[in-house]
């Protein structure tokens, strides 16, 4: 089931298994990506914060994240992001390409 919605101050992307490109303006928006498999997510906007959880076999590109980006419980996923701070936990076979001001918290 594909679900892209606004939920409690979060722009939620949940349960995807396809390619999407988010073109709308998401500045000052918090993004939550969860329970996606075999997908490609491309967000070429500056966002406020990012939370990724329970994602498998995906490629995610985020143009810029103003605050913290969190990645948890992901498997075989590629993340490319520009952010001030990234926190990574419980990820397996995951590649993270980050440009940031601070070292990652692992």
C-alpha cells in the first residue's frame, strides 16, 4: 500500500515500492520515510528534519536537511544527504554518503 500524507507536522512517505520524485516545496517540513521496499526516493529540496525507519532495498536522495537526520532499522539501503547532523542506528548493509558539519553519530 502506498501512502504519502501529512501527519502531525510530518510529511509521511510510507509503504512505497516504486520510484518517486517529490517536487513540491518542503522547506520547513519534517519528513518521515518508513516501511518502504525496493524503491527510489528523490527529494531535491531543503527540508527541516528527516526520520527514516524500517526501509529495505531502497535508494534515497535528500538535497539538504537543515537539522538532524535519523536512520534506524534499515537494510540494504543507500542514502545520499547533505545535513548538519546524522544519527544512524541498527542498520545492516547500508551505504550512507553524507556531507555535513559534524561527524555522524553511530
